[in-house]
């Protein structure tokens, strides 16, 4: 017979192995660091210019960042900070190397969501964040999943549940309840609203006093921050049900949206959500706060079936919210919830697999122009990136043949460029920042 004590012993053993893997993957100090990027990558893959043109621009201005030169003098290697400095100061003809951003808009929010486990949500969110950072954008990622795959892949492991999405929701409950209790009179009757009293167990946590910045952590990427997650945050679904009972008028689904509303509109360019494989309090916060919904799915029939169920249940859940809370303030996102765009993306796709080709055709027939034209292909380098908690962009191409690495990067480059095209179009349709 096995009890909770046996499970705890198994976890302790697994944590030791996890620590060993992290040391092999990251650094002896157990901290993830970001590699440098070669002049070949910077010129051709990031700036999209000829290598000789890039070298000529560096030679013409000795005040530009020069990177670190290899001993044989053939290749320079640049940090991301140096890449961004070059991006700000260089031009390609009349073209700026800065990424496009609609003027007068807040950061664009995209949720990567599906309740099918293994659909590739964390992989897509991780690679889109890294691709956007190399593109010159400033990114905030929010990990809604208690499995914390994205958090671990970003190099964070020592995370307290107080500073996860659960902490954001608990803080929001306290602040929203206080706001409601301070209202002088009911909106319609003119009579005093009943006071909602929260138990000491919630108030004593001190979450109400936390600042917005207290929930945001830096990563190894200088232009990517994260609201992390951890396994201890898994009880958010149980806690949130209790919180709703304590204050039925609390717009629980708007907690993260209100949190993001408190950020300066120009603090970030892109905010990416990695959603848990379920429809619950956390995932509803993610989809409600999102401007765009990106739904990844594997190439199998059961994954197609699961995706169909997901969008059906999500439609019902959002419909229930639209009819139950329409009179309550929800911040910059209004009810009924409307997305600026919805897209479907096939992952783990093998072009030579006839079944995968057939399923891609079926997805395209059903979802039409909502279906991404560039699926994420399954390659050896993609599999390797998952094993080592790194994106393809973080892997040094010298660790494998350049062709293998280049094919893996190309599949994410194409998927990201398509995502970026749709995101910019939807971003431009958002209301101007106040």
C-alpha cells in the first residue's frame, strides 16, 4: 500500500535528479544564462541583412558594440543587450531595425490555450517569447499553469505561491472587496450595499499590500520578464471557489486583467499567457485578459476532438460570464468578452506523415483562414530543446550540425512571423491607450 508519505519520498528523490539536470543544463550556480549570438545569426537571422553589409557598418563606426571576437578573428559574438543597442543605432537604407508597434496602444496580450495536455502550449509560448525578444520587443510572460514548465524553462525554480497568479487573485479579492465596501450607496436603490467580510486567514497573508512589481521576476533574457508559477499554486482552483463564496459579486475572472491594467501601457510590447490544460479559474482569467487566443493542437484525431470540446466549453463559460457579471466593472477588457483574433496552430507536425497531412487538411477545412499556415514541425532539435528546458533559439548551433539547427529554427521563425502578422493587425484595432 502507498500513502502520501511514499509520494513525498518519491518527490524528494525526483527533486534531487531535477537539481542535477538543472546544473548540467544551466550553470554550476544553478542559474540559467543567455548565450551570445554570432555575427552570422545577428546579420542574417535577426537583422535580415548580408553579413558583409553588417561587417561594413561595424567597421564604419567604431563606437558601435563590437561583441567578443573569436581567437581566429573569424566570428564575433554579441550579447542580446549589444544586439538591441545595434538595433537602435543601425538602419538598413531608410528602414529602421526597430520592430513595429502601433502608436498609442497598450501592450498586446495573447493567450496560448487548450485543455489538451501535451498540445505544445508551453513550447509555443516559450519560442514565441524568445523569437519576439530577438525581434526587439519587450515581453512579459504569465505562467498560469501549476506545472510551471514555462517558469522552469525560463530558469526560475525558487518561486513562492504568493507571487503567482494565485497571489494576484487573492490580492484582487481583498482589494475589490475593500472597494465594494467603501461604496457609499447602491447604484440603483441608493441604499447602502451589504459589507463583505473576509476571514482573517486571507487578510493576514498581507497580499493586499503587495505592489504590481512584486509579482514580476526577471529572466536570463534581459527583455523578458515573467509572472512565474509553481506546483504549490495548484490549489488556486479550490481557493478561488471559496473566495467566490465569500464575495459572490467579485469578478474573479478579471483579476489578472486588472493586474495588467496597473502596468504602464508602454512597460511591455507583448504579454504572453501560458494556460493550464483545463478550463478553470486560472484559465478563465487568462482568456478574459487576452486580446488574441492562440490554440495549439497536435496532429492526432483525439487532439482534434479535444480542441473541438475546448472551444465549445470555453464558449459556454464566456457566455455565462457575459450574463452574470455585466453590471460590474472589469477594467480595460469589457463584457461580453470579444477577442481581436483567434487562431489555431498545429504542433508536432511531420510533413512526411500522411496522417498528419490529412489532419492538417481537416483542421484547415473546419477552421478556414483561422488556421495557421505554418505548423510547428517535429525535428530532432525541437525534441532536444524540450529535454533541456531551452528553446531552439537558446541552443548554440555548434552543438549540432548547422543544417539541423537551422531547420528547427526555421519552423519557429515561420510560425512566429505568422503570429506577429496577425498580432500586429489585431493590435492596431485595439482602442488607444487612455
